[in-house]
């Protein structure tokens, strides 16, 4: 498609014809007016509270269908209607020159139309800090998508002498390419079939580029569609000039050649699908680039995983800007999953069946948020959750798991995403491990496990807890039977008799009596505790008082005692000389231990005997100042065996590499 003198003259001729008519200016003005209306009115830019122009590009694939069809409908149809097509075909100019010349003329007009929309991002950048990476990527995607639609429209126009028929058929054919990858179509097929359909769809290819991720596979897709239909257009026009049977063999060879070229161009899209490294994140800070750790988690999946976002369309203004970014991040997981991850987005308040499933099956509840402006204040119940499901195992990331709030003043606050990739990848790992350790949950338990149910007698319990008590005790008895004598169950009513047990568990575990309400003087106990080898895990009372949630928490608690299920962190605490500092330090380090315990098995160890316990996978040295020679020897031997040491040295300075001679220490300054 390189330009030469003939093609340049054809381009100038077509542009002069286009701009000699007022229809071209009306067309451009209508396009710009439509973009302004969509961006500022339909998508309510000022109400979104987000400094981007994503809504402009989200509508672009649909609007370009009509724009390009209108541009190309007269290109060849007018030649047919006026009877000049025969004159064109008999000129000493190749058909390819005419096709390429008309294509470039339409492409220039499309470029002008897109340039006229540039004041929109410029205006946004003046009002706020705009990330220009996704903007430039969006315009690139629009040009490529428009080029592919133009080639389709030119081919359709060459097959009819009616501009109206050309317009309708072009809209239909371009619309098919757009719709085959939409959720409306892919939801009718399996996940694998839907993935293949998305590979052939122009709209789904557009989504990743519009958010700022330029994928070489998407660029080739648009290039292949453009070249394919221009090639067919050239073939169809050349065929009109063939003289009878004089060159029958050459005609057949040309036909086969076009078919083979077209087939290879299309099949290359499927071949390139495995090259995931052809992606460039042009966003500021590369917010959509998944780490190697996240990709390794997805690569280890053996079954399809579901990532479902529950987001309400009506939510707090400070939360609404975060939803698009989370959705984009989840889409990156779908891309990196290579067909093993399915992503869905649901507004439960628009789908009662989905809301009922979220509430009852997954325990997902809306969060009441106060929304106010200068005129009124109201309470909005909003969903802001992510479900991670793998087989029959699932975890839910809620409102408090995904965001953090930073105060900039007494009344001014920032609501930010905490670390979405870390939270999502950690949950994926947790759910995957839970599923892969299926079967008998006690197979990996190596020591005796004691479970004690400190539950009051029925007459002291609220009505709703009486049913739960019966279900809980039945479940615990069932687990005791199938544990192969690894689980010992004890049921104790702490408030029975003289209350001696109640005083004991208050002192030992901090278990206080509960009450149904603040004004209810009647108290009761409902605690379930797992114990083994000095480690204790409390099973919380389910928020919905349903046995399903309790069973899930019980399974998670039992797995904490399973050998090799969770990484074991051995923590070495400092021993300050000042007793008062011991109290303060203990409080700080116990908080660290509690946080790490959410995804690891954490145990406090002592290195004074010169050895690290054999079940420790990671050794965490907290403020390791003044380690004795014996303790340093224990660290050195642990490193020599291939162990990993993490030294949280602040506010001290240490050099474990020099002291121990190891080569696997990680120092946190």
C-alpha cells in the first residue's frame, strides 16, 4: 500500500469530490456534536468525578460503524450507478491503485473527524490531571478500528450500485464483527468458545487498547481485517475486467492465491494469541501490568476460575472513580489467564436473582453509605465486592478489603484503592490451595486437634442461635467421626454451675459473655476454639447465623493446622531491657503477627538453642539488634539449608550477610 503518483492523484480526486459538497462538513459537524453529546450528557462526565475520557472511546466502536459506513457508501456504488466503473476498469491503472487511493481518502477524512474531538481531552486536562497514555492509545485504536471498518465498507460498496443498500449492508457486517465478542453473544456459549469469539471481535479487541494497554495481537488483528477486505475488494474489481475464458488458468490461480492469503492472514490471529509478551502498558505508573507472581498464580490453575465483581451503579461519589480501575484490573487477570479465568460484572440491585444469590450463597451484603450534596442527604446501600471462586471454594473481597481512606483535613478525605493486585492475587492463591487440598480435610493433619465448643444451654440462647447451635454441634460431631481420631470434640456450657469455666476462659482467651442487644440483660456464650500444639484458632460466629458460613470458616481454621498447606513464618522478637518498652513492643509486634496470620502460619520462636525449628519456611527477624553468637549461628545454618530470612531492621542497622556469611538474606531498611 505504498503511495505512488497514481495513488496520490486518486486520493486528491476523491478528497476534492468529498469536500466540494456541503455534506462532508455536515457529516463532520454531526460527528463532533454526537461525541460531545455522548461524553458530556449521556455519560455525564461532570457527575462521574473521574479525570479521563474513557466514555468517549467506549462509544467509539459503535459510532464508527455508522461513520465509516456513511463515508464509504458512495465510493464504488456511485461508480456503478453512473456507469463509470467500466471506464475505470479499462484505464491503464491497476485496480489496487483505485482501491488503495479511495481507502486512503476515507482514512484521511476519518483522521480529520477524530482530530476535531481533541478539544475534549484538552479540556479535561485543563480541569484535572489527565493521564495522556490511555488517551493516545485510544486514538490509535480508533484509527485502526476505523481503518478495518473502512475496508469492509469499500468492499460492500463495490458489490452494489445503491448507496442505501451499501450503507445498510456495511452497518450490518461491521455490526456483526462488533457483536460476536460481546457478552450478549459469548454468554450463550462455553467459556472456551466465548474466548475464541472474542478473538474475532472488533469491539473486544478495542477494550484493552482504550484503557491504555497496547497489545501487538490487537494491532495485528485490525491490520489483518483491513488487508483482507482490501484484498477481496481488489479481487472483485479485477474480476470484472477478466475477458471471458482467455485466461481461465490465471484467473483460477488468482482466486486460489487470494483465498490462501486471506486464510493465512486470519489464522495468524489465533497463532499470535499465545504471545502474551506483546503487550505495552502506557498508563502512568503501568497500573495494568500484572507482576510475575500474579501470572504464576494464574498459570497454576487447572480448572476455570470465576472473578465476579459486584458493583452498584449508584454509589458514593468517592467510590465511583475506583470501579473502572478495578474492572480494568480484573480484565487483565482474564487476559493473563489465557482462557482459565472468566470475569463477570454484576449490579445486584438491577438483578434481583443475582442479589439473592450473593446474599444467601456468598454472604455478600450491601454497605450503607451516606451521600449528600448542598441540597439533601440520603443513605445509599451499595455493593463493592469481588468474588473469587475456584471449584466449590470461594472467597469474597469486600469494601474494607479493597480501599483505604486518607484524611487530608478535618472534612477532606481521599478514598483510594489499597493494592488491588496484591489483594486479588493473594485471594486467588488462597482459594486455589483450598480447592487443591480437597478430599478429606484431615489427611494433612499430623497432630491431634482439639476443638472445644463453649456454648450456653438452649434456655439461655436467643431463638436464632438455638438452630445454629444444633447445626454446629451436628457438624462438629460429623467432623469428629471422619477425622480418624485426629479430632477430639468437647462441648462445655461456661455459664453452668458456679461459672468457674466462664472465669477461666475470660482470663485465658478473653471470651466475654454475649447479649442479643445492648438492653438485654440475659447473656450467653457461643465460642468455638481449635487448639493443637499450643496454636489456637477461634472460629467466628457467622454474620448471617447460617451453618454454611460457619462450615467454611471451620474448614479454613482446620487447614491452618495442616502440614504444608500454609507457609510457616518463624518470628524472632526483640527483648528490650526496659520492661515498659517490652509492653509497648509486644503490642506492636503482636499486631504484625496478627496481620501475617491471615495468610500464613506464624509462630514465635527462640534461637537461643542454636537452631531454627524444622517446620519454619521463612525466618522473620524483628529489629535484630544484639543477636548472640548462638543465635547468629542458628540463622547461618538456616540460610545454608536454603531457608529465607527477612530482617525488619528499622530503626536499627544490621548487615546479616557480613555477620552470617549467608547469601539469601533480605534486608528491609
